[in-house]
């Protein structure tokens, strides 16, 4: 049902009652998911241009200049609500949708990343969602031959009723083959190719713009699309061949709002209208009506604008790849969106009003009440510091995620240089150059301080690239929040966006696209998710210099801590482990964070580092332990900072890294303008940490058992 206020606006503009099909078009295209009604004013604060940006926000994906005539396509999407209702298909079709966004730009998909957020695996439902979502991503991504090279998996009870499935995709093409979704010429035909159209996914866009109910699994299952990765692989090849042969004038994948969304948006973007003949659409089920044909979100479908003389060639290509292909309409000079069904006009709308007429505005925004004074007090330092250390290391969010990424094919296409399990994935693009990829955010910190949480997400991901020597090229985001009609939620949303924007500007990395996913709440758990401004970042990397390992690699190397450790612990994994989630202040991003990141990049590019690792969740303690794969270290933290033992070990102050080198003087010269300290040496089979008033010894076996694997939680 259309909201009453929207219906009033529509009736006034049309001067009549909208038909049922027209109401369906507005319901979907004016949804938050499609039109960014409460987020558009905030998203305009992002800096989206730069010397390497060829196409920024507004198309299916962004296009970034690389080098030697190559460009990169990058996009990020969510598939949150569908993945709760039907986790396997919801996650699988999330992969399929973002991949089609990439190919619609003329690029071959070469990499995926998957930031995922779950409730703890201590209930059968959460465990089922977790396992099925991972299987859905693996099942689809592996079949279409696109490697998953990086990801994040974060757990918190606030995701129990609403897991988040975010996906980043990256593609590669030559600059001359760039395609857009901007229509070119009236009279050109609209060709639909790929799978047939069924009733699956009906109302998916509007479904993504409301809260989940307790009965969501049963009543909303028709809103979830069903994917077929084998058809998707054929669609990839057919689409790219049609584009490279010059048959396609513009192109758009069928995602939210199905054919109705794709055809109206493609036509409107070029200032044209469109006439759609729904009877011509290849249908999977008998007796489908116009509403179903137009708005179903059946997967693996692409829409092409094709000159009349090239239609037969495109249809022949569809037949070659054993896909459906049909002319379903044409572009018109008159800027109207007209839909025909069985010889009758069932929709006739001003196309600009349909695609761009949804009212947008900032909603009321109120900061939550200040936390109680006692909630801000620092917990006592534990007497058994080693036990606390092992508890952090074995927690959901620190423990090894190897069980997850081992299910993904991360080497297909033979570009992968650094596999999952390190700070960044790295892919080869040319003989000398590659890209590094990182994703994720810090939701608990964002809950306590949305601005700092958003800014920290930018800095941490940039540091993940920096420890491999990569400089950021572009950022995409997936902004996952609760119900924006609640002023305190909109306040979170607004301030996180401001933090993201400022962090990106300070690093001079443009934010080139993304997705907004609101209404992530459930009746079942009576709560909103943690504010989750998840991002994906790509950077350019020089492959002629040996890349440092994310683990200690050479005995005798000096270990350098870069950046400043501060005692603020709010939002940290350590506080979550000891039940103090609401305590403390969130550490702020230091003003010299860009300088620190640049210095780390230069240190890596010098070729003098054997190991490098970003510090984030779990702080310095977890960072040191995770680097102890084959070799450990002896470390003295007495001079790091004037603070308590647990603060030194577990502070998550941003813009810090650990570097290991056999040439400490040369590396220190590179780092001379940023805070850094030599804290120890690599070697031995135990991690020995000494502080002003503590000593801990962790044999490599204890580290391995604690860090272990996520599988220990997968019971019941």
C-alpha cells in the first residue's frame, strides 16, 4: 500500500487516481531503497569526485581510472532483509545482483568482498542463518568464477533478528568499453535478456524498506529472489560480448523494482521516455499480470538499449548462450513511461516524476540521552591479565574466520596475490601493478560515538591497505541502520555519514557509490541493529616491491609500533568481553592519521619490511598474537604509554600498525615525522610481553588454541 501522503502527491500531479500498476511502480521506485528519501540530503555531503573518478554515484557502479588504459568498476550493495527470510537465496542473490551491476558497466567482475554481521551462534536460529548465508555466498560466487578475496565477520546480539549481508564487487575493463545506464536515442529498442520472469522477488524494493516482523519467514518469502549462478555466468559472458561488439548503447541490470525500475531509470537518465510491452517479456509462469511482469525481481536478467539494426544480432547472442531474449519496448522522445498489457495501457506516467519525484528530506534528529555516569567509569584491571588476554583472543570477533573463507574460491581467475586472512586482499592487474581491497567498520564504537565510528572506519580500512603499500583510490559504502523515523536512529545515521565524509576527505579518497539499508529492526528482538556504516576501499599497489607478510616472518627482526596508543576503550572488543559495552569513551582519530598512513605506505614501498599488520579489534595484544603464526616475539611495552596494563594491551586507538624489519634505523628514518617506538624483536615459540607492572608469556600453542577457529561456537 502506498503511504497516504505519497498518494496525495501522486494524485495531485496526475490529476487522477493512479492505476494498480502505477501504484506498484511508485511503491517500489519511491521506496527508501530506490529513492534514498531520508538519506539523499546527507549523501550529498560526500566528496564524490577526484582525478581518477570517471563515473561516480548514480549509475549501477562507479568507474575509476587505473592505468595503461584499464579502468576499475566498483559497487557495494546489501541484501539484509532477504537474507533473514531465506538466508541461502538472500545471500546468493546479493552476490548475483552486485555482479550484474559491474557487468552493466562493461566490466568483467574480478573480485568480491563480504562484510557480514550476525548474532552470536548460541541459538539454533542464529547458527542456521550464519551457515546458510555463508553457503549462499560460496555457492553463487564459486559457480560464477569470481573470487572472494576479503571480508569481515562481526558478531553482536543486536544482529540476532536482522543479520546484515553486504557485498562489494570490483570489475575490470578497458576504458573504451565503459558502458552506462544513460539512454541514448529515441527509437532504439529495449531488449531483455537472461532468465525468464517469474513471480519471485515481488515487492523486493518496498520489502527492503520496512522492519521485519516475527512472521517474516513465512509471509515475506515471496519477496526473496531465487538465484541460478549457472545462468548468471552465461549472462556475464553474453552481456560483455554484446557490449564489446558495439551492439549495446546503454545497459542496466534488473535489480530493485525489476523491469519497471530498470527501464524507467535507464530512459529517464538520458532524458527520454519509454514504452513497455509486458506481453513480450519471457514468462516463467502462466497467467502473470502486468503488475507481476513489470515489478518481479527475478534474477539473472539484463536490459539493453539496442539500435534497430542490431536487434537481431543481440537476440542471436542470447540464443548462442541459451538465454531468453526479447524486445520488450522502445525509447520515446516524449518523457512518459507507458506500459502496455494485452493491448491496453495500464500505466502512463511522467517519467521524471516517477523516477525523481519522491520527496526527500532530513528527518528529525535527536542525540540520545547521555549515558549514566557509572556507565562511563573504567572497569578494574583484571587480576589475571593472561586469562583476559586469551578471552579476547578467543572471542567471536577476534577468533580466526578461516572456516568461512576456506569455503570461497579465492584463487579463480589467477589474479590473487594475497589471499583472505590478512589485512587486505591483493590482486594483480598488470605485470607491475595491482589493487588491494579492504572492507568493514566498527559498529560498537559507532553506537557510542557515530561520528568517530564513521571516521574510524575510513582510517582503519585505509591502514589495512597501507600495510601492503597501497594508496586508496576509491571508497564505497553500505550504510546499515535502524528505523530513520526514530530521531535517535536518524541522529546516528547523520553523524556516521559526517564522520565517513570527513575521514575520506582527510585522506583525499573519493566516496564513489554505495547503498543505504534502513529499517533494520525486528519485532522479534525489539531492537535495532548496531549502527553499521560498512565500507569497501580499493587502492593501487606496486607489485615490483615484495609485499610484507601479515605474520612474523624473520627471527631477529625489530618490531616497531607506529601511531599513538591512548587509554580510551569505549566500543572495544575487550570491554565487550568483560561485559562493559557501555563504558568508556571512544578513542578519537588523531589529526595526523593521514601522515601516519602515508609513512606506513612509504615504509612498505622501501622494501625493508618483512612483516606489517594493522591494529584494530583487540588492540596491540590481539595484533601481536595474530602475527605469531610460526614465529613469536619478545616485547617490552614499558615505554609505550602511561596507562594501565589492559589499556596498553587492548586499546583500539586508530591509525596504528606493527612493522617488523631487519633494518630498523632505515625504517625509523622513514617514520621520523610520526609517533613510533621499537618495542621488541621477533623470535621464539612464545609471545612474551612485559609492561611496567605486568608480564605475560603465551606459548604459540596457547595462542593457536585460543585464536583457533570460529567453529568452536558452531554447536547445537
